[in-house]
C-alpha cells in the first residue's frame, strides 16, 4: 500500500502531462492595471475644514448628455445618469458627483458657477470625483487604464476643494 491517496476517476485528467507547472507566486500586473498615481494634494488639504477631491470639472448639461439607457428622473437624463454611464464605460465604480470650488481664473464652459459654497463669494461647479482625501475611502483608487478612459472623455483632472464643510459630506451620499 502507498502513502499517497489516489482517486478513482473514469478517463478524466485534471491536467495535461505537458502543461507547464502551476506556480503559487504573485503574478506581475500589467503596467495598465497599476493604480493611478495622483499628483500631490494642495498644502492646505490637511489643515482645512473641508475635504479635497481629485476629479474632473463638469457641467450639469455636459453630464446629462453622457447619459445612456433608462434615466433616474422622469424629466429626462440628469447629471447622475451621466455619472452612472461613466462608471460603466470606465469600469471604475467609485465615481461620484461633488461640488468643488472653482479655481481662480478657471473658465467654465456653459455655467457661470453657482454660489453654493460654504464660504460666501466662492463659486462652485460640479466635479466628477475619483478620489477624496478621507481615510475610509483611501483604498478606492482607479487604475491607469480607467483614468485614461476618463481623461479621454472628460479632459485633465485636478484637485478641488469641497464646496461644503466636512460636516456636510454625508449629503453627497457616498457609500
């Protein structure tokens, strides 16, 4: 009797005899599936009473034009429908719609910037955010391939200061 257990199978082989050996090592990722490396955050991101988003400026009209398929709203496509489609197209499911403070000298395409910021006089715009500087969400990072597909559609991303205070972040509904 042998010490090796044997199994009785009718003419079934689990692996071809010529097959290469199975390795248990870590498989190297392709360069395109590596996590995207964000540029450094602004200096005041750690000391301010607001979060910072890394994302793309967008207008409500432009996002609603990206909507495909059934809409959430009865009144036609909304910006949320466009973000939902961007999640599908890019393969990155942690895209969210935020309000970011407009940078000085930044031109907005078809909106003048709403005064919805926590600080009077600051103008804000929609930001399709891919990352927010909150410890609980630090693992949510797109790959280089996902960012490339978003950059082709939305242009160059950058850091935006949240138009709302940290205490109001829950109003965005990020899960």
